[in-house]
C-alpha cells in the first residue's frame, strides 16, 4: 500500500511506459492494485493472511485504493470497469473501518483493541481519503477521532501521547537508544487540520515542536516516519511557502540526499535501515 501510493504520487500508473531497474512500471502497478483487492474478505477487510495488525493493514489499503481511484485516469491500460472495481473495494474496506471504530474514540491494531494515536491517525487518513474521493463520511466518526486526540493531548505543551497508558517515549524493542520525536503530534495535527479545516491551538503547538526538532545528521535522531509526517504537516500548514516550510525542507533535503544510495546495484534509490523504525519493515518501509 505504501509503495503504491509513492508511485501514484510520482505520477505513475498502469498506463506508464516507464522502466525502472529493468521492471516495467505500468504492469507492476496494475498487479499491485489487483493483489491488494485479492486479499479482501467477504466483510470488506483487506489484510494479508493471519496478522496481528489487521486494522492498520486495512487503513493503509483504503488509503492506497482511494488514491488509485482518484489519481489513475481511464486509458487503454485501465478501463472504467477496473476503476469501478477499485472504488468498490475501497468503499467496502472503508465501511469495515467504520464498523470497528470505537465509539467516542479511534482504533487499535485489532478490532475491539484499545485505541492508540498511531492507528487512529491512519484511520483518519483512510476516512479523509474516502471523503476526498466524494464519499460521505458520517460526521460522528470524524468527531470520534477528534475526541480521541483531545483525550491524549498533554495539557502543558499540547503534544500527543501514544495512548493514556503510554504518555512517554515509544520505541521498537532494541531501538531504545534512538531519540524521541513528536511524530504523533505532527500526524494527528495533520489529520485534525484536514478534519476541522481551521486553525487551533494544537497546530501552533505542533509548529513549535517541529521547529525545535529539524532533521539533523545525528544517526540516533534519524527517524524517517517523523520526517515524513513533519513534512506533510508543514506542507499543509504553510501551503508549501513561508519560513517554516523553507527551514524544514532545507534541513530535510540535506539529510535525505546525503543518505540515499546511489550505487549502481539493487539498493539504488533506497535509504539505510539504520534508523528508528525501519527494522520493522526494511528498505521498503524506509
């Protein structure tokens, strides 16, 4: 799902005649979309076999399929029937998301699990992707997300907790030496900004927290997930202009360009997995 969105946002789809690394991009994207849909169960959920994180996987699939429905134009390689099938699969998966959302809150990794800010924010992205595609999202479900964010917002500096039970630093086992960042604050503020559509104190808090923690070369502060959501939040907040956007993107560019692998081998274009989260998903996640 994440890789598919990267291709689509780069302007590549089933109609593309590009060849990257000896692989034809157009047919690959088509196979990827069909593979996602092939994992959909009768109740609408999309996940890959037996998994500990079905809700998160479904959120990501909804996000990716609505992106495909929106960004891929009809062509000789992508028929109206295929476009309809993608939208229908995305709708079914979205309905499943709505049925497993906690009333007055968000989502955890599994249905009926305790909510957390990471999975809830990806749920927000899934619902917002559907809304962007013209689907009417029941207002209570968006309100529940905001209620969750309010319940995990620190009253002192407005940063967001992972959950009421985990208000501090969260890390992968073995990665405890990596520095903490306000990734969840950036991600949740991005979602809140799109749901509410108006300024609030939370955005100003996110601005300040991000402004004090720019991408930097310290290997123990390397966190692609923070860099990603810090970039998305800043882009939406400042509409890709202004001093905050310039300062953030200059720092980000210095780090990313210096880290990207440019050797002419199978790792070309990738980034090192020596960072806070990529151990969980390897170079694809990075």
